[in-house]
């Protein structure tokens, strides 16, 4: 078993205690080994490969295997995507080991089954099979004191292991990356959302494949003189009529929550009239309660919306279900500006604070409303991930 280099998402959390977790494991090199998209009678579906079926079986056997070590765990949902695996696991009683130890055992089982399918001996006792004429001196030196590949790999750093697998062939590497991601369940509602997310993953992936124009994930898009990460329908930027929704948290005169005032009701009626009557796109970061309400109303009713967020959009980022569905309907574009924390202080407050971030996001919303050209896609990410 290779030592794990897992970095927990919640360093202060007790991973020996009870809890429920949504786990994501990524196949080494993002290779699409676990599932494939298949078109059957005009419908696209996702089918697990033989390796994916073996991974699924190993996951379902985890409670029985762990019970032999005195651990009480249950698995609630799982899915094999082409290049990653999602699973929900519950630790039902405190353990002497940690969640990381359980996941390392699961990953080792999956690697062993992958090696068996390739006709390879398990790495724990597989002979070292390096072309010594091409091996660097550090590897020859390390190998001199080890009799099997398994014992050698345990003595290598992550960087050295990658170089080793380059020499001997990527098919000999572990199935999953060293690290993995976990989300700690907060309550029963969160738990049900985790399970629903896992079950819904294949449908979401198929939608991204079938609707590439309105489900684009782009890492760098030039809009005016700024760059953004984007997800959704870029065509919304080309609409001539765009209005910014921006309102105070509290009324400047009465100090009441702004969304409860007559002024807000008047503005809300004007926004809806513009949306319904003039094919207008709403642009807002949805920060204050009033902005948040109109943002949610647009998402729920399918009104065209450009939503700015402070969180960055990376290669595998996806929105939560409601915004995902709005993107699939073509009614939403999500923008995440690059360099938000360098945009400048607001009222003397450092730019890398929520106060300045929110003000700067509203400034960007105003820029988007005045934008009339075409966005320039500098880097687009494969949306099948």
C-alpha cells in the first residue's frame, strides 16, 4: 500500500469520529477508464467499464471489509464517471483509524483489480522492471536496496514516483491520484443533497455534452479589457439590453431592510417589466438580500441572467443544481473575474476583503451592462469533465 499524501479539506475536523462525507477520487492523469458515453436508440447514456464495475464492487464491499478491522461504516451512493469517482460514506462509530486510512485501503483494492485486469502482478511483489539504461542515478541507487516494485515505490517521493511510472509505463501506476476531496456533511438535508448530487452526476455530464454552446466552461474569456472564468450561455453578453440590479442592504433613510421597503417594491416591478417586456438580461452579483431575491427569481423562472461571483472557475468547476439547470435552459451565464482581489481598495478597505470584493463586483456588473462587443474566448475547457 502506497503512503497517502491526502490534504484534508477541513484540517480541524475529527476524521476518526462519526460523520458522513461526499468523496471524490480522480483517476491518475484524468484517464477516462471508469465509464464511457454510449448512444443507444438516439439516447446518450453513461456505462461503467469493466474497471468501473470493479471499482463499484469494491466500494460496496467496503463496509464488510472494514468490519473485519472493527470499523463500522456504511456507503449510501456512488457513481463512476469517465475519469473520476463519487461516493457518499458514513462513519457510524468512532474509529482508531481515520477516514484517510479507509480510503487508502479502498484505493489500493481498486489499483489491485486494475492490475489484475491488465494481467499484471500486484505491485507489492512485482519485480522492478526498469530499463536500467535509461534510469537516472537516483533510481538505480534507490532500487539497489529494494527487492520488489512495491517496496521501492513506498520509498519514493510523489515526484519520483511520477518519473518512475514514465519509465515503466503509466499502466503500472495507481488507479487514483494520491490526493482526494471530501465534503463533510452538515445535517440531514445536506446529506440528502449529497446523495442526490451523486445520482444526478451522469445526467449533468450528458447535458454538458449535448448542449456545448450554452454549457460552456471557459477558463479565460476577454470581456472588454478584463478576463473572466465563465460557465453558461455566452450569447447573453451580446444582448443589447442589460440592466444592473443593485440595491442597499438597508434603506438609506429608514434603515429598514431594503427588500421590505416600498422603494424596493417599485424597483422590483420595474425590473420585471424590463425583463418580460424588453428581452432584458439582468446583471448582478446577488450580494445584498434584495439582489439575491431577484437573482433567485430569475433562476427559478428562467429569466435571462448574468451572475457575477467572487469564487473562481477552474478546469472542473460546476455550479450547484439550480444554477446548473438554468445554464442548461440557456438562461444563465456565470462570470468569475480574474484578479478580483487586485482591483483596488474601496473606501480604504483592502481589496482582498468581502467588503471591497462585493463593491468591485457591482462595478464589474456596471461594466458588463455597457459591454456591446463580442467576448473573446482565450481558453475553453473540455465540458465533458
